[in-house]
C-alpha cells in the first residue's frame, strides 16, 4: 500500500532541478503573458464570463486555475468561482500502476449545474487525463458547457480531445519530457523541455541514450515512457500526468 | 501491503495515507452520483461467519460506491452450515476469482490463515477477540475530524477489554499515530498480557475522565462470557458506565465514542448516547468512507 504522493509521483511533479539537457521553453514572464491572454480569451468566448467556473486538475492545474481567476477578476472586476477536480479515481491506468494517493476535489458552492466549466491543466498530452476529468464532471453535475485550457499542448493525442485555450503549442517528440514548474508548487515558474526521462534510480549516473527505450524494467514503472516503436504500451504516458 | 489484517502492521505513513484518502472519499457521500468507477470489474466477497449488520453493510456500501461487485456470504444458510471448513470455503472463493475477501470470524487469527490460502486481498473485519482494524481506523478518522489532530490526544478506552477486538486494534493504531491510550476496566475484564500493550491501564474511571480528550465506551460482550466477570450489571454500570454526571466532569470539548452496538443503561446512559458529544452515528458514516479508502488502496493498482 505504498501510494505515490501526487506531488512527487506525477511526472510533472518532482523537484524542478535543472535536469541535464533540460531547456526552458517558457520562462516566468512568458507563462504570465500566456495566462493573461487565456484570461482574455475566456472572457471573449464566454461573453463576459458570467457563468464561468474554473476547475484546476491537480496538481499543477490548481494553481494555474487560481492565477487565471485572479486575472479574469482584474479585467472584468467580477469574482469567478475556482475549484479543483481530482481525476485519480477515474483514470484508465489504475490497474497498471501502483496505487496513487488522491488529490483534492473542491467544487465551488453553487455547484456545476448550468455553469460553463473551464478545466485547467498544465500539459495536454495523450488526452487521457481530460477524458477522466469529463467522466468525473458527469458525476458531479451537469455543466452547460465544458471547455479546456492548458498551459502547454505538446501533441501526441490518443483520444479525440482538443484544448479551447492553449498557452503554447509545443511540438515534441515522444522521447522528450515536458515539465511545468510553478512558483506555488516548485518555487519557480518555468516550462522545461528535456530529453527522454531517465528512471529515478539511474538519474544520477546515467544519461539515457536515444537507442535505449528507457530500460523498461518493472521497477521503473513510475517513469516509464511509451516509446514510439512500442504501440503495445498505449497509456503509460498518462501515468506521467503530463497530458 | 496486500492485506489488512492488523493495525499493528500499519506504519504511521500508511495509516495516515488511509485517513487522508478517506477524507477525500468522504465527499462522495454528498454528491449527486454517489459512485466512483474505480473498482469496476473487481469482485469483493463479504465472508461473515458472525452476525453483523453495521460492518457488513458498511463494507458492502463502500465496495458498491467504488463500483465493485459484491457477494455476501454468511455462514448461516450456506455450505458452512453443512460442515465446510474455512479452507475449502476460501478455495471456492479463490476459484470464483474474488479480488478481495472481507472476513469476520469468531476465531482469532482466521483472517491470517485465510490470507495464506487466497490470492486476493484479505480484509479483517473482526477475528474473535483479536483485531478489528477498520473499526480502529474509522475511530481514528472520527477523532481526527472532530478534534483536528491525533498527536498527543489522550484516549480512554473503557469497558470489556478482554473480549474486545476493537480495543486491541485501537491501542496499536492510536499509539502508532501518536495518541496516548489508557485502558479502563475492572481487573477481570483485562487480558493477562495487557502489560505488554503500549498503553496505560487504570481500574478507576473517575480519575481518568477529567484528563481524557476522547472516551471510548465498549460494550460488555455477554455472548462471549461463560463465567461471571463482575458481581452485577448494576455494579458494573455504577463503576464503569458513562452517565451525564461523569460526562460533565470531562473536558468541555472531549467526545464520547462507541463502536456499537450500544447497550443503553449498561456502559452508557441514554442521556449521554443522545448527546451531541457522542459520535456514534458519525462513526457509522465515517466507516463507509474509511472502508472505501481501504478497498481502494488494497484493490486498485498493480
């Protein structure tokens, strides 16, 4: 019964150490500008943001949702309900990975019925997190519409899902990792792109080569990557929480 | 960890993880759809060799809220009444592919034995006078949500310790979580080995009460008593029963707990049982969330 803590288990989690070969694709200012633009887009698309409820997906989506709400409030001088939506119990890969600790679900008072719910996550990848979030929403109420805002869209969708608001489109290879660091959770704002993730046990003394599909030993399940050549492992990408 | 057999097996982190998970799952009871898809396609067998309403329905509801399939199997009216042994019953369940077995048995250690025979997870729902881990966990959960903490909490467990599986599980768990437990009972109702337990022992309820944050009253288990342990129920009640007068001498924010079923007028007076400081119904509600947490942590994942 060793559950992974959301903070250090998710691939977007962990300490934002300057990983070898990691390259910052967005710095703090750029993240802020992207969020400000998304805030305006949300207001525009929802005609003033009257019925909007923002729901962040733990862990990085929650601080992003709060920041977005602050910006919308600043622009329109109205308060926006913000909450969080944990999707752990709705994941499609629960059986194939170790037990996960649950994140927090907080639905703002007033509920979700007839609201325009904007889901917020850090990275859109396979789309499986969003699929799970849509299932979770269905059990919580009946929103009038559901939209999706992400800070980074890195491509490689495995489901017919797209984002309504995107901070940055980032073409990536499946061998690369996208890590979003936020001041609230990691102490600094940055979006990092790094080459294939080494497994934690080998982080220190081994640089993964491109030919090595990241040593798929069972003990590295936490961080295993889908390799492009291996279509038989369709979902591990979602274990990364990066989608 | 694959099974939940004893609270003594739980580390502080594991126990805290269960409580934290239960906190999140408690919200499910307030939603419009009180169901999560998490254990869809998994089978949980409730194997009850002893009568139980509360625990069995609680486990059943918890499993159903997680979308597991639940099979209730009670000793009465089953192959057990025809003489089948626990092992053969276990192998039958095994053959049917049970992912989790919740067992209550009158013999101490039954859950441990079962854990060696089946591949699925075994959850001890009470074995003889040994342990009842989910009860202790839900008690700790209730204390934490009522009082905000467990560390340093002073808990008095009062009554029939000798026949109580709840007492042992609570002593082990609460000690792990940093609370201080004092057992209060007449000497005849304490197990001989009680000095090896990580807790204090007192024979005098009135000296313990003013210093207790939580007092947990236990039922006198007459059905397990084959000799007399105290002169009369009236004398027991006078010395070890909780009435309004004793309640008034407890700290103001102290709570009264009872694992149920209560015998009003024996270990607890009706007045105390109905007071808002008594958490009995809260414990039942928390039991469902807690058991959901345990089922989730044991049965999901690989």
